[in-house]
C-alpha cells in the first residue's frame, strides 16, 4: 500500500467518527487534525476540562490540567492524521479492556474460585 493510499484510508476512518475534520496548521507551522469547530481533536480533553465548571478553585483546575498529556503537533500532514488514528485506537483498547477487567469483574471472578 502506498503512503497516499495509507493516508486516504486513515483519513476515511477518522472522518467516519469526526465528520468535517480538517488539517490545520499552528503558529509554528506544525499540523494537527481539528473537528468541524476547529478544536484540536487530540488535545480536546484539555479544552473540555478548562471549560468545565466542576472546579471551585483555580488550583484544582491547574492540577487537573497538569494530569492531561499534551500531544505535540506534527511536522507533516500524514503524521498528524496517523497520530490521531493511533490515539483513537489506543483509547478504544483501553476502554474495552478497562470494562473487561474492571475491579468489580475481577473481584467477582476471584470470588467464584
């Protein structure tokens, strides 16, 4: 598969989940994939947390933001889409396995033996 074909496949898969996603350029000339509102999909958790009203103090917000990893933007368009694809796959794997191996399920399994 050529790099162009890989890119088309990655982009197609991402567009199914994020219709209207586009490639954007930051002030340093690096690329990222943004949703239809222009928000960086890879780092959207930071924006969601910052807009949240669940923090009473600025220190609580800062602490929460410091726990969220910032994914750097990419030097190429291909890499930007590739990073997002990998992140989405990783989130899916973690979610599926977290549900499968939740504390409650592990305890229940151990109680049966």
